[in-house]
């Protein structure tokens, strides 16, 4: 272990996490409770405005944005049974959440297209339009984003490689945080719950003259559901910006500290006997992240310069530092009936990792893209897009001749949409996407060997419709197919330790169906259905199912306002069966399907809210993830999730 790095991480002389918990967080709470942000409450009722989304890299109303965008508002989140972003996404049928431990969504993986084990690197996660996916195997850590800081979540289903490049194969999730430019506000909340869970969160969005200030702090401690499963997580998100006519300029900063115990998997006999016990290989992990971003935004131009850093350590001796510098400028212009967006994405990343072996890997990733939206008349629009991506990877400890790889990839997107006067929009789409190998997909921590595997490409075919009816009912349907070549995946059967490889050709077919309807003035219901068929289409496993992809998922959400100040909500999630991880030949049995029911009850007292959350009401024994390993006496292994849990929250919003 690097002595300097170890000192930086564990230095107790300046414990910034403790400062935030014991000083800065109580200070913000005091400011809010003393009413310093009450001016926001005096502005009166907000006027109804069109839904604006930013996942298209420029602000647009949802009517002019891609029709397969789903938005989840702050109000939707408050009315749900969620206490983490992973919970919010779990309630969407078209989104699969693969959770290993179930506490605050820590180490969860999000899947939009049916990728199973490979979902984390095929779904792009954004925070205010800035990518959270790193160029290593660790998924974007959603547990580091306070739920109360979110203004909305935008889910774009289907390839977005032209706009965002790498990782945006199955789709994009953009998390937008609150800003004082959208209205001054403040919030504070405390939560106590099962597994000795304690949480304190606070946020403040305030104008100081013509400068907008925003700060959100979240501190969580939990013993976790399983043995050796404690979690401590502290996050700070801050933004300062200035609005000058049509221009917005500012700085964003995020820092998080996470200490987590990972209990490992359980073989089937142990899982059946006691799913809360630790597995045979528990370990501890720490993660320290920070990012700083300068941005400028207007109707016709936007750009960001960002630096992000992640330091990770584990109790079994691995240490890694990943640093990425990025520059992402873009322009938007209108020429008659055409709206053109052109942009440049420049990323420079380095991974310095050590364990049994040491490696230093760098990646240059440059992308140039152009999109053209053409109004054809009769409310018909043609969208064209193209991106050229250049990637160069170099490894310091690899043999000469096998120490670098350069690739050039072109992705494109063509869609045709038609909007009707009756509130319906229909569209057809074909596209090509790509994904490049992650830095530690090419380098083995156990052997030190380097394998420069090929980039992954895919062809996409999609048809869909979005309907809005005068009685408030909305419906959306889309059907898609993805044909993948050189899909990147981990193969446990390859080599003595397993390794990442390019698979034989694969395919994903899917259907997403959503329906939302009001039930009078006091209630509403949302029903969603998703079907997935992920298979190999060539090779020794031709026709076999890809592991860890559920064949279907159904969600039901209902909200009922009992009185003006009392709210009751319920979410029901059914997840279908799927093969265990690693079972490429479908030789073993499937993981069981399961039904999960969550309830929430909220009572308002002026600006204060009291909430009771009951998660997994039926106390079902569940696991989102597991793997199949024939070399062990009991080949089925599970990552068990919490049984019934209760959480009580008391909070105020001003």
C-alpha cells in the first residue's frame, strides 16, 4: 500500500467527514429551522410550466425531446416509499436494479436494456448532465447523492451514444439537483430505522443578490441487514452560479466519504438457513471521491471543465486511484427548419492500481458529434446524428507491442417522429452504439496480465408511441431490439482466474409499457410492464439466455390523499426469474421470481412532514444477484437483501 495515499485517507488530524457531520451540517440545520429561507414560502403558488428535460445536452420541453424520456419529479419521489435513488429507480418497470446489499442503494447497479452482469458499464448515469460512470469496473455510486437534493430524474431508454459516447448503450439516467435559480428553498430531515439506521440530511438553495447558492449535505450510518455489513456515508454537494441575461456561469463541487463492510455471497444452504449471516469472503472497503466542475450555459452554447478523483482501498490489500479530466463544449444553432447541435467531448483518465500486482493505465478518449433535427412539416420531425470517437489506451507494465491499443469508432442515430393533434407522438428509430473496454477490464489484479480487448458495438431498432388523453391518462409503449458484436463481459471459465473477453454475438429484445391514470381528485395509479429477452445468437451458447436478466418485471404504484395533510402510498414490484450469474450455458436452475411491497404514510404539520416507510412489507426472502460456480460443492450463491424494514422520518421543507 502506498504510504502517502494511506496517510491522506486515514489522517485523523483533519477529519473532514467529522467536520461536516458535527459542524457544517448542524449549522445548515440551524439556519433553516430559524427561518432564514422562509422567503421562498411567500412567493405564492408556482405557475404550471411545461416539463423541461436536459438529458438531450440542452434544455428542451419533453414534447420536443426524444419521446422515450420518463421524468420523475421531486414530488413523485416525496410521495413514494423510497429512501434512496435506487429505490426510486426500482419502482420503474423498465429499470432493473441489481443490489448486492440493500442498504441505501450502496453498490447497486442499474440496467436499462437487459445487460445483467454487464449492466453497470452499459447504462450511463449523469449528475446535472455530467457523467458519473468512471473508467473502472465500479458502477456509479448513487448512494452518494442525497435524495432530498433532487429536482427530478430523467430516464432516456435506448442508445444515446451519439450525444454521450461511451456507456450509453441501454440508455441514460440524468439526475438533476435543485438550484436557487429555480426558487429559494431549504430542507432538513432526520431518519431512524431498522438495522440501527440513522440519517441526517439538510439542503439550502438561496439567492445572495444575483448569485445563486446551493448546498446539500447527507450523513448516513447503518449496521446493515447482514453481519459484516455496516455503512457510513457522508456527502457534500455545493453549487454557486450567476445568471446574466441568457447566460449562466458557475462552479459545482461534490465530495463523498464511504466506509462499507461487504459480507460477500452465501451458498444456498447458508442462504436458506440464515440469509443475514456473512459469507465466506467478507471484507471492508473505503471510497473517497471528489469532483469540481466549472460550467457555462445558454440557449446556444454550453461547456463544462471538470476534474474528478476516486480513491479506493480494500482490507485484502488492493489500492487504486482513478483521475479524470474532461472538457465538453457544444453549440446549438437554428437554420430555418433545422436545429443543429455540435459538440466535442475530451476525456483524459489515469488508473494507478496495486494489489497482488501493480499497473498504471492511461486512456485518451476524444469524441466529436453532430445532430440535426429537421422539421418536415405536418408535425413530423427527422432526427439525424453522428459521432466519431477516438480511443487510445496505454499500460506501463505490459510487454512492448501489447502495451497500447488505438481504436476509432463511428456511431450514428436516425429517428422519425410524428406528433398528432390528439396528444399522441409516434416514432421509429435505428442507431449504432459502442462501448470501450474499461481500464481494469483489460488488466488483471490477480495476475498482472493485460489483454487489449476490442470495443463493443451494437445496432438498435426501436418503435414507440406516447399518448396523452384529456382525462389525464398517459400511456407510453416502446419495442426495441439490440444486436451486439464483441460484447465485453467477464468469463469465469476463461483462464485459471477468469478474465474479461469479447463474447460471441448477442441480442436484446424488449418491450416497455407504462400507464398512469388519475382516480378522481384524490388518487392516482401507475402500472408498468417490461419484458426482456437477452440471448446469444452465435457460438457454443447460441440461443441460450444471458444470465441475471429477468424475463419480466411488473410495477404497480398507487397514491391516495386521505386528507389535505395526509398521504398514503404503495409500490408493488414483481421481478421474474433469471439464470444465476456465470451460467452462460444455462446448465443450472433459475433464481426465483419475487414480489416486493413497500408502503409509505406521510402526515404534514405546516412545513413539517412525518413519514413512515415500510419496505418489503410481506417479509419476502429476496436476492437480486447471485452466481453459479460448479467448482464448489454448493454451486448456487446469493447476495441476500433485507427482510421487512421500518423507517421513520421527520423533516421540514421551506
